[in-house]
């Protein structure tokens, strides 16, 4: 009797879960959460394995190979990657990350193999950097729900990556090579998330508008450009039709009702799913757009990144207390726990987008700089009386860092014109690694 009741309850729960996952907005959140998780988790796993990868060489070598290529990708790719379809990009990112992890895992351990392993790290880093700017640009077509899912997934990557590596090597007894080899198959989740979980209609609609724009531009000769620009109105998601165009009625049908994207159940997703009909993606135009992003969005992100990076890599290792007044039995346990608290704070704040909205980005950025000053002074003069206060500060550091990240891109999604939003979301990633 009890078994039958349990079975019926399980079936009911499965039906509820199936209904939830089939809801378009839920699918978007799940897909972007998984994309954010997998895109960033390999970065964390590689850093967790740094000591095992380079042996007696400086661990900063792994950090440089893991951060440098990603930075270069974010610096260069936004200006021309829009010519590459998202489906192609995802396949390239999966190939780069999988190939990089296989190269790291299958290269025999020796002093001469470090260069080959670092090449694998470079490939994974290129995938991570290109993936972040591409998926944030992709969120333009899916609205705030996609950004919430992406931010939470990237926040979870820190906890999942470090925890997974410890579980594989310490708890389950896998070797370093076996653990990295298992991690090489994680990008398959990205493939499933993008091609099978994520609704494709918003992306197809965006591609259709881009195709229409190319035809319209070819017919704009003879001084009609100014007139057509007035017809577009420059406003918002391309909601107007182009008078006199052959596809006029079809465009009206496609743009009159944004909610028609998910016809049976209107969704806020589609409000941002329709890009502007006319956009200029020339190099000079994108440079102009990038300059407008610098002060309101890039500077706060950069301040937070520099402050928290300095704290985590330079200051935290010095924040030691007497073992008798701490919960640890060894001084080596301080730094990993600081890292855990920081990642926990990042995950919580990056997942808080639906609940908490911060519009003044400079306030948390300056508070983060204050954390850096406070902890640096303590490292020099040792005036904080308890390690538990440091725990609170480090957790607060993670909360501030994650909050600036998710709210910066939320501000871009709300305030930047739709025709510039896709580029702006990707280009701003250069300010945060």
C-alpha cells in the first residue's frame, strides 16, 4: 500500500516537473543556467588542478593561460563575431573546450608536457571567453529571464567546479588525469542545452529580421534611406513595418504581437526577442557604442574585478589567525574556506536578480574597493579581532561582486537601445574576467 502511494506521488511529481520544463520561460531559464554553468565550470576546474598541472613551476602560469586568451577573445570578438551564426559559435566553443580538456588530460606528465597542457588551457580559455560574450549577447533575444538564468549558472560554476574536482580526486579516488578526462565531457551539456532545451523561435525570428534587413538595404538606393529610417522610428524592438516593402504584411503579422512567440501563453520573454530592423554593425559604429558603455557599465565591473581579484589572490592567503581561535586544525585550511565563502556569496547574489535590483552600480563597486582597503590594512596591522568577522567580510565581498555583475547587464538590457543591445552585452564582458 505504501509502495503504491509512493509510486503515485512520484508519477504526480514527474508530471508537474514535465509541465514546468515545457513552459517556454522555464526552458529559457534552465537552458541559460546550464550554459552559464558549463561555460565557466571548466575555468574553475583548471584553476583547481593548477598545482597538479605544472608541478614545481609557478601556479601563476596556469592562471595566465586561463585568463589571458579569454581576455583577448572578449577584447576582439565583439566587433566581428556577429557575422557568425549562434549555432556555429556553440559548436566551435564545444570543440575548443572539449579539445582543450582532452589535451590537458591525455598529455603524459613530464617537464616537457607542460607546454602542451598549457595549450589545452588556452583552448578552454578561448571557449570560455567567446562563450560568455556570445551567450550574453544571445540573452538579448530572450529577455530578463535568460539573464537571470545565465548569471545564476555562472555563479554556481565556482562552487560546482571546485567541489567536483575535490569529489573526483579526494572522495572518489580518481587520478588527476581521470578527473580532467571526465570533465572533458561536460560541454555535451552545453550542446543539449542550446539545441534541445532552449526555445529556438526567438533566435530564428532575429535571423529572419537580419535577412530582411539585407534585402531592404539593397533596395535603399536612390535616396530612400532617410525616408525608411523615419519609418523605422528608431524605437525599440522593431515593432513597425516598412511601408511599401514586398514583405510588408508578413512583417506586420510577425511584429504586431510580440506575445505571439509563445502563442498559447504570453510571456515576457518575447518583449526583447525582436531585434530592431535596422542596425549598423560596422567597426566604427561598434567602437562608438563601446565608448558609450565605458563609464556607466565597464568601469564599475572593472573596479569590482580588480578589487576582488586582489583580495582573493593577494590578500586572503595572508589572513591567518591562531588555530586555537579558529575552526581549523591547519593553517592550510584558511585559504580554501575563504574561497568557498567568496564563491557562495557570488552564487547567492548572481541568483538574486528576480528579487533584488541595484541601479547605482558605483555604490557596490566602491564598497568592494573598501573591502580591499580594509583587508589590506588588517593584513598589515592585524586589528580585526576574530576570524569570524573576516568570514563575514569575504562573504560580503562575494555578494558585492556578483551583484555588480548581474545588475550591470540588467541595466544594459533595460537602457541600451534594442538595435545596440546584442553588441553591448558582449562588449561589456571585457571589464570582468
